[in-house]
């Protein structure tokens, strides 16, 4: 996609500065109604790690401002060691905000106790998917839990330097003969950093694709960093086209790791860019 298309894309989604949403922080205005999401096989969402320095209440406000209806929580917004009452309270807040809590993660599982805790946590919260990183030797136990709880596992790849699951293929090879609910969370930024085209990865592993973390990076190398979507090196339209053509039905969640103290402008730009791309490729 040509960079000159950025302005058109942002105009399509109605981004504008509208004053402050939170005290002392600049906030983008609410997205104008975008009516094409129900035409897509998948829905957009937010990985709450993007807003890791903000409270759950602030995170829900910003998710709503972005016009995103689905959210997957990281542990700072709903701690893994929360009791049932705390989890139910968080779930209630999310529902009252009009949002769908579909998943949580990334959740690391280094031993049997952590596997048991993750699935109990997910069941209590009513989650559909755990975005996780279990140690290889724990995969049979995780599969047992997936079957018992009917909760999907989406293994998250972390790119260069990740000894467990650096690429989508490294995870796929471990679970391809397991229950079909054992699958992948395709992080397209880390995939690009390891030198793999995200569109090709999505096409190759679609049968086990349970979640997507969408982002952009400034270079296809180990040192690549998150940048606003459309400013980096990932060709977003072909990736989205694969998801549409292959009828991917999970969530495509924004994970924006840049500007942790003030992520909303970059997130809003990224959401606008992706929605503009979807208007083009649908």
C-alpha cells in the first residue's frame, strides 16, 4: 500500500482530535461508525498489553474510543492470581462497557501448577481462548485441559531470540497432530522480524490459526521495533486479504508496544489504517 493512501484511510475511519478523554492525557475522538466489520469473517480487537501502564477502567474507555468491541487481557489488567470474586468483578466491568472479553495473554506456563492456574482463570472469566506460551514438555497436559474445558490455546510466536516458539511453524510442528483447539496466535510483527512473510504464514497455518496480533515493525530484522501500522515494512493489505479469502473467523487484535506512556494516538492511527485497508480489500 502506498504511503500516500494514509490520509484517505484515516479519513475513512473518522479519526480526529476531540480533546481529553483522561485527565492530563491527549485522546483521540471516538471513531465514526464503521459499518463493514459485520461483512468480515473476523472481528477486530485489542490486546490490552498495548495499554499496560493504564488501569482496567482507562483501558476499557480507550478500547471503546477506538471502536473496538473485543479485548484480550494481559495480567496487569486481571492478575493471574486473582480470586473468583476479583475476576467476576473485572468481567462485569467489561460487559458493562459493552465489550467482549474473548481471551487473555500472553500467559506463560512453566510448570503443571501454572497450566492448572491458567485454565481455571480462563474458565472463571468465561474466555474462549488462552494466548499462551507453554513449555514444550507441558503440551500434552495443556491438550488435556483444552479438551476438558473446551478452551482454545493459541501459542504466541516471539521471533528472533525466542527459544520456545520463534516462528509460527515452530509452534505448529509441536501441535499439528494434537486436538484442533491447540493452535496459534500469529504475531505478524515477530513473524516479520524473523524474515517470514505474515501473509504466507497465515495461508500456511490457517487450519490452526486461533488468534492474530496485528502490528507493524520498522525493519525485518531482530532489532525491528513496533511502529504505527502503515509506517513500517509489513504489507498489511495482502495479509488481511488472506484472512478474508480463507474465512478466518477468530479475532485480529491490535498489539501496540510503542509509546507505552501515551499509546492512544499511535493505536488510533493503526486502527484507522487497518480499517482503510479492509475497505479496500473486502
